[in-house]
């Protein structure tokens, strides 16, 4: 006890130098000890071997399976939920994607769908956006994937609508009440970090294969994003307008409606966009449990290693993502303009809406009467050239930049990964546990250390310690690389509208292009290796980091920036001394989400040779005798994510505490 | 006030849009083609589609034959094993045409969810392979006893100073860790999560003449494109991977068809096809090769069916 107190005494002094010295000493001791005890007590467990915990998990899964057909829970809960969701999805699909009744086409033929999309987007935003949306949707058809695209659009709309109906109210609640936030945070972590493949099979067990299970799997992942960003937006509203409102006697509801929600609207919209992106990133996984949409062509292409064909389907996903993302953003920016439009402009718009409405009705009627307007014209097909161009450019990059890609992989692998693995996974488990806990103590204090120690011991108890440390190493490296690239790019797009416009399609692509599409090119660049897994994580997690950081930089009050400029700050000073510190909360959220997104694709890493927990999740998913191990591997990913996140939070809380 | 008006305008616009959608719900102009009138003696069935091309070949041939005999067949892309067996138990899927699992479905079979219909004629053989150039240059490398002699050739950044042993994808029977430890091989087992990863390894090894040893299997059309040599371990003495000592090689594995009791009891053309379907590794490779070179699976399957009318007729007896 006295020891701890002494350490605490040391740390409690707000001298940063002391702490960094402590950390340096700790690392030095860690490296030396790890070297001495290398390869001892590492708790390596061969893939086919179980531990008592994994065996137990497997038995639990079996018993659920055996008992599932009887029981009121199916009759009164799972089946009705399935029916409802299937009905909802089918309803939307019947409008745009699948034949209805005795017709061979959906309610709307392709021309009708495009007209309605154009009209709705025009109605909620402006003409330019409507034209863009129409072109994007038309291109999906031109890629030869009209029906699959419409299925994906329908599934996405269904999942997003239901996610927002749940996510935004919960987010508002968590934004207003600290207790609510505390209560939901662990559930959000659980839902966002637990790999989908872990709960995919159980979901299919309860809700059967098909759209319902796929939609629920998507919602499990996308609701937390809606909740988090909504809550974050409401909490970010500065205190003064709220206080002003309260002092004028506004009710809580009025406060929410007139002040907090409008002021948080940009962040909430970011939340809606991210919910859409999350839903679209599920396209392929959804196909693994028999859901319709663009996942099937992606898998078909992967089966025959048709890289170009895979990209064609992947591009269609990205186009839908861009269409939905831009339309929602444009709708909001219209709402934000407080300057009333002149009467002439309003008249013009009314006229425009009426004529667009008439044109839309004509298109709908045409699309229901004539084959040319019902079935997307096969003559318009650019899929071959697009496939060829992507394929040849990937081949060109692989051939000409191999020295670069393999060089980069080698530098990271030999320079960072291998040494880090030597310290974390290839040394005795108790050394690693002790050292991480001590680090947590120095950084975040006693409570942080206690939580860290508990989580680490839970991982040891699970029996998957070694694999967890392999994944931990890769997660650290991937998150560090993501943050260092993401913050730079985020600051850039936060300061320049042009940069934002230019980069946004690339960011959207990074988030929604299914990893299965670039799996083979990635392997071509880096070979099956841990680095390939890391690269996949970076591609997926950078967009959200960039978007959140950019948003944070944008929201720094103008008066702060003006003040800094008037006192003669340089651009560099402005960024490092004003904008970044002012956007600190956004940076924190970005780190949290960056980490969670990296962990979300750990399983994809398992596909390309990264090993660790991701691979075990895959094994558990396809070998029934090891299903328990897969489940526990999924939970270990969760424990790992919680541990890193909590250390980060305590560290920040401590550093931002008022100085003595 | 202005904002309110705007909101009202927007609401009315949305209402118009909704009305447009509703107006579209009237009578349909483009009518369905009449369903092909054929034998109504066959029911509707769902075939699970797993993600490898040999599977696609077998499933597509069954699909085409069944359709020609009046069955209504749909295909569902589906993850292997557990998810698929559960789907069979709940009645969403009727047939798996090629299962490598060696009895991993037993628990479901015991509950009556599915029935092992017997083998489909394809013989699966798993093994450890090296690129052909290595076998040419080091002829004795194909004997597992000599592997340690060459272990240094296989070292890379991933393999921790030992030879890199590229292990098979997660769903496949793999005993690499046991083989390495039982035979005291100086190799590190690197788990590969996908067929794509292994293909990358072998393709590069052949192109750049680099060393590689990895898990591969037949029937697989890839061997026709990138020649590889099998490393032979002592003759196999196990059937249950869980009980394998690791000293010996992988066994030959007849690949199994699994079907639901519903499909087997219907006694319609589909039942006959499911029970009698059987073809050789060469047959499967031929169809798979066509599919891989970009032919539509249905066309590739039909081509094989036309060329093998007698075999197909035999399935329908």
C-alpha cells in the first residue's frame, strides 16, 4: 500500500517531466525484462485446442441451439420481430427492387425510381444535388447492377430508418443526462466492437437467414454510431445559449427543440451520414447470411478472383453511399440558411417543384407501361471497361510500385511490429500484465490501473492471451498510423472547403468499399501478412477520424481564430495553439472511433494473414467444434477495445483536470 | 414565421412525393411472363452456395438439371457450416452439394435437421505443397523428412526466424500445428484466413521463383494454372482430425452431400438428383475452369450437361 501511495505522490505532482521520465524508465525496464524472459510463459494456445472457458462457451451455444424451436420466446418475440422487419424491408424492395404481385417488375421501373429519387432530392435540397443523385443512381444501372443496387438501397434505407428511429432518441437522452450516457456507453462499446461474425450465426439462428437477420446485424452496428454522435452533438452545444434559455424560463422541451437540437444539427447529420455508411459497409456480410443486394456480385467475383468484377460491384456500393450522404447533407444545409429567399426565387422554386412533380409522374407511368422504361437498358453497360481499367491500373501499381509497397510493409513489420510483438506477446504474460497496468497507473491513475488490471486478467482467464496480444500489437500500430494520417488530413479538410470537397468521395469509398473487393489487390501489394491486416484497418478507420477531426476544426468559434490572427499568429501557431486544442473533444472522439473502427476490421485482417483473434473468430464461425473459441475470441476483442479506450479516457481526464 | 412557412412547404412537397409513390401502386402495366408450364411434379428448393468455384460448379449443374425437370430452384449465398446447418434446420435451405467437414454436422443430423446423402463423387485431398520449381531444383524436398534441411529457404519477416508454413483457411480441416510439432519441423505455422491469401503466396512463389510451402487441395482448378508439387508425409492413419497425431499426411476425403429430410422425402425429380448426383474431380474442374474464365455459371453447367447426357440421365433414374 505504502508503495502505491508513494508512486501516487510522485505522479500527483503536475510535473509533466517527472511522468515522462517514469514512462521512459518503465519502457526501458519492460524491454530489458522482456528480452531476458523471451519466449517464457507466453500462454501460446494451438488453434485446435480449447480451454475450459472456450469449451464452456461452446456448450452454451450448443444448448441454445438444441432448445430453440420450442418456447414462447420464438412465438411471441423472435418470429414477430422477424416478420415485422422482413415486411418492412420487402415493402421497400417491392417499390424499387423486386417484382410485386403478378407483375414482373417492382412498383417502379428504373425510370420511375430515378425520377422519384431526383424529385425527392430536389424537393429537400436543390437542383444541382438532384441531378448529381440521378447521375449516381443511373451509373449503378450502367454498371450492369440495377437490381442488386436497388436491393442494397432498399436494405440500407430500411436499416437506416430503423436505426435512426432508435438511435436519435437514445442519443438525445444520453446527450441530456449523464446517467443515461453512463448507462448506454458500455452497451455501445459492446455493439460496436464485438465482431459481426461473432453474432451473425446466433442472429441467423433466432431470426433465420435472409433480410431480417442482415438488417438486425446492420442495426446492431449502426445504432451506436447514431447514438454517440447525437449525444456528442448535444453535449457540444456551448453552455451560454442554454443558460440564456434557462434564465428566460424556457421549458426543457423548448430548450431541446429551439436551442440544443438546432445547434447540434451538424453533428447529428454527421451521425446520420455515418449511420448510412455503417449500413452500407455491411453489404457483403449481409450476403453471407442470404440477404439480397450487391454483396452477391462481390462474392461471386471473389470466388473466381475477378478483381475488376469485384470493383465494379464495390463501386456501385460507393455510388449509393455518396448519393445518400450528399443528399442528406444538402437537405440540411438548405435548412441552415437563415436569410429568407426573395419572392421571385420562391416563385421560381414553386414552379420548378410543380414541373418536376409532373415530370416524375410521367416517368412513373412510363416505367409501368413500357419495357424500355421498366427494365434498365442492357445496351447501356460500362461494367466491362470499368472492370478492365481498374484491373489494369491495379496490375500496373502492383508491378511498378512493388518495391514501395513491400518496402513500406517491411519497414513497419521489422521496425515496429516484430519488436512490439516481442515485448507484448513473446514475453511472460505476468510481465506484460504488470507493465501495462503500471503504464495505466502512470497515465491515468489508480482507477485506470485497476480497470486495466481487471480486463487483462479476464483476458488471461479466457485462455486466449497470446492471440489477444498479437491483435493488441497490430491494433496499436494501426491506430497510431490512422491517427497520425487522419489528424493531418482532418485539419486540412477542416480548414479548406475545397480540400473537403475533393477528398470526400475518397473518404466515402474507404468506408464503404467492401474490404472483400480490395482483399486481392491488398494481398498483391503486401502479401498475406500482419501488415496487410493493418493496412485494411487503416483504410477503413481513417475516413471517420478525418471527418470527425475536420468537423471539430470547423466548429472552433470564429472569434477565437480572429483573435489569434489579429495578434499575429502564424498559420502553424493557429493550428497547434488554437484550433487543435479547441477541437480537443473532437480529437478524443476521433481516437475512440478510430480505435473502434480498427477493431471492427480485425476479423478482415484474419482473412489476409494477420492471425490473432480475428482468425480465431473466423475459425469459430466455420468450424462448429471450435465455435466456443470463436465466441471467446470475439469477447477478447471487446475486452481489448475497452481496455485501450478506458486508459485513453482516464489519461485525458487527468490531463485536463484543473492544475493546482 | 418564414422558417415555419418553409417547413410547411417542405412537408407539402414530401406529401406530394408520397402521393406519387402511392399513385404508382395502381395496376401494373408490365405483366409477368407466364410461369414456364412444365412438370408440376417437382417442388421448390433452395441450394446453399458456398464461396469456392468448385462448389459453384457442382451446385450449378444440379440447379440446371433440376430446373430442366420442372423444379423451382433458388440459390442462396451462405457462409459454411454452422450458419448453413442452422438454415437447413429452420427450413430455409435444402441442399449442400459439397461439404468437406468430415462429420461436423453430426449434431444437426442427430436432431433430424439434415441427412448425410453420401458422397458426390469428388475426392478431396488436402496436402502441403511447394511451387514446382522447388521440386525441380530440390528433388528430395517432396519427402517430408527432408523439410528441415531446407527450412532456411522459407524464412521471412512473418515467420520468426523459422520457415514460414502457410496454413489453410479457417473452414478447412487443418492439422499444420500438429504436423510441425510431431515431425519436429523447424517451421512456424502462419494461419491464412482465406483461399485468396494462399493463391497470392503460390502465384508469387511461381512468378518470382521464391520459396513457399503452403496448404492446398484437390479438386481445385488452380493447380492447372500454377503447377505445384505435393510434399508427402508418412501414409495417413487417421480420419478424425481431432485425433490425428500429426505425424502422418492428410487422408483422402470423399466429399459429402447434405440434404434436408423434406428434400429427400419428396420423391420428386429433385430427390432423385440429390441422391444420385455423382461426378469426378475432372468433371468439376472442367466446369470450374469455364466459370473462372468468365463464363456465366449457368452456361458453363449447361455445356457440361449437354456433353454428358448419359451421366445426367443416370441421376434421374
